[in-house]
């Protein structure tokens, strides 16, 4: 039986068996190519959803619906569908590509040049978009994929026998070569015109990763601490040099090398340890909330409808080569398709989809044409080689356009190829202050691919009093999951996870 719940008899069985929140899900595909249709808008009883990159969507049904209720589906370049749920009789929903007849597009509008269209988009920004105070119910999924490209090193000198090649090899072997980390959050973002002053009300959050691939910092600390206690004096200080540069570090600043373990029989020490753990947990909550707020602020601040956006084609069209590539449709509304390519310093190229009636930007696809940053100095390198994604706006009941979906993938490579020397010194020892030395030559490189996927479900305008009245609370930490749990977000609307997330399983099961 299909999980899509689109057969009429399934609906009868479905609603007779359940009284509260259930779901409606399906997959949308191209009727010609049979490929999934990503980022299609699906509406049910004025409630909107976006399909993921696999064409899948899921509605949370908090209220009873009837088989006669209509499902509306639209996507740029396809004929829209609007019909009762009972009319969908397959687990797949097919969208038919819409034929383009240029005479239909150019009816009342004059034959604009691409630059004129972009200028009209800028002129109508204030009319078309709500850029004032608002409250947005949103869902953010972040994916971090890390891989180690190489970890080569050569010991030039070590006066501590324990700091040898076998020890350093054992440390490197504990570092996972490939790892993936997912985090998701649902919340209400109180948006102002300044990303620094925005507020976030976290509702629920999760993190999905394999703890067995975590770098065991505690184990490494114990290894280093044991060697340090046996070979390094407590009143030493250290000189850390890398090439021409050096810095001084006191022993008390290098961590808990000389810290004694907490004695469980010492009640005062144990209570102090418990209080420190509580404080650390509260600090983690504050950090998590602040990190998510800043991530969302950066995404919203960089929308192409703002002047300071990295995707500045609307406000600086002269810096791009613009081509009116085609016309298409979203539903029955004609849309201009304009390709932009940098003519000089801008780093992005892509495609703009612009409503031919009100000149609102409704979608932007973009990709960098050159590294956003390519830094190399004294053996340190950072290359931000990838930044591509899509931004979609949707018209609300007030005829204003709102952000509906934001997807961006970023890729970074970093490397270090430098000498590194750590020298222990002690001014309280007679003779030479130099006690020990570890000298290495390091050649290592790393790669990260990060993805941010943001869906805005609902948005309402608020006044300054409502904005000021809301006070942030730091009560939410992400729930750890070693495996994907389809029930974690039960009762909440989110964008459907892709197959890779659904199939994620830790190699070694870890306790919650």
C-alpha cells in the first residue's frame, strides 16, 4: 500500500483510524522525463509546502480534511494542478511541462530589454516585498560533510621519547577520515532590518551523527596529560614556533594537564564539579541559540532583494552580462527568464525568474564562477571553491512576496604545510632554560562541504511593541540521534529529508 495516502479508499481507512495529527505525503515527477521535480509549491487549504530535491513532500494534517479538499501544485515551467485529493489515484503526482507561446507572454507589456526588466525589479522592491518587522515560522537543516585529504608529517626532533612516530600515528588514526553531521531546528524568527538584533524562539532541534567517528578529545587529553606529567615541570612555559612566528604559552594555559581528577568521596569537590557541569550545559544552550540566530541572520541578510547581498545583480546590473534567455510560466503567470554572467569582479552567475506582471523576483539560481576566497600565505591555504543554490519567493494573501525556500551548498578546502616547533622552557631551573623540544614538519589538507536548507512555512507582520516584548529563552539543546528517527518530528512541519538522511545509521551504536 502506498505511503502517499492518495487513494480515496486509503483516505477512508486513514481517517477512521486516527483522531489527531497525521500526514499526507507523495512524490512529484516530470510527466515526460519521469525525473523528480524539486522545489515545487504544494498547497492544501491555504497551507504551503515545498518539495525537496527528490520531489518529495509531506503535510502534517492537524485538522480533519475531506477527500473533496483540493491540493494545488505549481512549479516554474510546468502546468499547475488543482483538484480534489480524491482525484489523485497514484503514489506519484505528475506535472506536465508547459508549452511556451511567446505571443501569450508579450501581450500588454512592451518588449523590454533585460536591463530594463532588472531596473523595474529594483523599482518595485518596496511594493513587492515585506522588509519590515515580521515573525517567521521556519525550519533549518544544516549538513556538514568533512573529509581529510592528507595528514603527512615528519618528526625533525623530539627530546621526549614518548612523543614519537608511533604515538603521533596513533593520534592521527583516531581522527575520522570522513564524517557527516546533520542538525535540524524548528523555531520562530523575529526579523528586523538589522541581522544583529533579530531574535529566535527555538521550539525543537536535533543532531544526527556517528559518535564513533567523533574525535575522542578526552582520550587524547589523557594520553597527552600522562606524557606531560611525567616529562614536563608544572612551572614551565612553552614557546610555540611555526617558521618565523612564535608565541609564549604558560603551563596553566595549555588545558588541564596538571589538574587532578575529581574525588567522588570529596563532597565539596563533587558539588563544585556538578555546578560546573550545569554551567557548561547552560553555556551550550546559549551558544546553540546564538549560532542558529546568526546563521539565519546571515541567510536572510544575503537575500538578493537587499543592496548588500553577495548576489547583487538587481542593484548592480551594469556589472553583469544579461540575457533574456526565455519565457516560462508559473501557473498561468508569464515569467521572464534572465541569465546573468559576471562582467568583471562579481563572483556569481545564474538565472533570474521574474514575474512579467508585477516585476517581482520569484526565483534565483546561482553558482560562483571563481573561488570566493583563495588565500595562500606562508604555507597556510584556504580555498572557498563552491557556493551554489536556489532562492524562492512566494506571494502571500496580502499580495506581498515572502521567502519560501533557501538552499545553498558551500565547499571549502584548507591546508597547512609548515614547520612546527614546541619548546619547553623553565626559568626556575639552573643552567639552560630550554628543557624539551618537539619539532615537526606538517603537510595536511582538509575539505568541507556544508549545506543550508531553509523553509519558511508562515510569516506575519508584527509591530515594534511585539518585537520588543519577545524575550529569548535558552531552554533548547539539540536531541542527539545515532540513527535517523522518522518519529522525532512527528507533529511538526518540516521539509522532507532526502534518502541519505533517512538511511543514515551509526557504525557503532551509542547510548543516548
